[in-house]
C-alpha cells in the first residue's frame, strides 16, 4: 500500500515508541514525527533520521497528523488525549499501544470528538528494559498484534491500520473485544511476569553461588521489568489478574499434594496435560 500521502505522529519515544518509529520509517510515510518531553531522545531520533522532526509541543504535529500512535502508560494515554482534544486533525485516527484495554478504550470513546476514530491496539512485543536507546524495529518482526475495535470505528480505518501493521512485519493480527483482550493478557502476559518476580523473590534467591540452568533463565527472564509500568498495568487489570493468580495457586496446591502423596501416575498426568496444552497453544 502507498503511504506517501499520510502524516503520522508517535507520542512517547521510549522502547515501544522508538521501535514504532524505526519500523515505520521503512514504510514511506509523507512525514513521520515524534512527540516527547525528552528533548535528547528527539534529537537522537532526528540525527539518526528515524523521524523527520521531533516536537515537545503536541499541537503542531497533531493538527497535521492523519494517524497518531500513543505509546504512553495507560493513565497518560487518557490524559494526553484529554489535554489535546482540540489539537487532533479532523477525521484523524488515534491508536495506542497499552497492555490493558477495558478502562482505556471506554473512557477515550466517551471523551473524543465525533470526527476522530480511536482504535485500541496492542503490539505483543517488547524487551525487559526500557528506553529509546534499546528500541528496535526487530522486536515487532513475527510478533502478534491485537486490535480492539468497537462498533464506533470505521471499517476503512481498521483496514488502514492493518495494512500498516502488516508492513511492519507483524506475523498475525487479531481482532478481539476489550473484555476478551484483558482476560487473555492477564493469563499470557501478566501472570508470567508475576510468576517470574515471585521466583526471584523466593528465599533461595538470597543464597550465594546459585547454579542455574536454561529453565531457570527462561522462566525468570521477564522479572527484569519496568516496575512503574507493570504495577500500573496489573492494577488497571486487577480483576482478571487476581483470578489468574487464584487459578495458578490452585494448580500449585494440586501438584504440591500429589508430590506429598507420592502419587506418580496423577502427577504424570498433570505434566502430560501441560505438555499437550503447550503444543496446542
């Protein structure tokens, strides 16, 4: 698809926003702009020709942007839109990249102008650390992208976003409701981060000279989290997260009891079922 007539702005030039910029740079947009309070990141992006121009004042690029991608923490996404309602270009598209959706999408749909189309988005990609300096277009390659459109969204705008996402080399695009998104994310993303953190806070972590194998490294990789972001994500999605934690505790208790009873066969059934589910998913 020819994107040469589109102006696009990225709000927040951190890990995800920077990765968006580096990936979108290859797509041939008329103008690719970034908005951030960090002038150093904007300067770097300009010097590296990742963006055409960086702005600390949102009103200038927003008034000319056909598409705005907001890569901020959930509460800041809402605040940014509230603060800039008058600045967005008429009939433009806004999307986000936050890891929770229910509260965000509902609030934004109720406050934006009728001519603006907000379509919730979530690239299922990232790194354990944060910041523009470690951003990379490669984190999106072969990853999944979730869109959470509503009845209010225009089909042609959803189609346009999908074309852009495909151009960024995402492998699969999934459309789902905000409710289903948040339930799924609590299981596939937020629970694993909680488990990894719990393992690293286990009393054994205080021991010196621990020898670890690949399984320990794999399961604890995501414990190196951006805690400011993840605490907000977990609280925003607390009902779904708490449900997944309770389900997980139940699974642990079953395994604990079977080990205590030395029930080889039932324990083997559980591990076999886990392997089968892993292969299916």
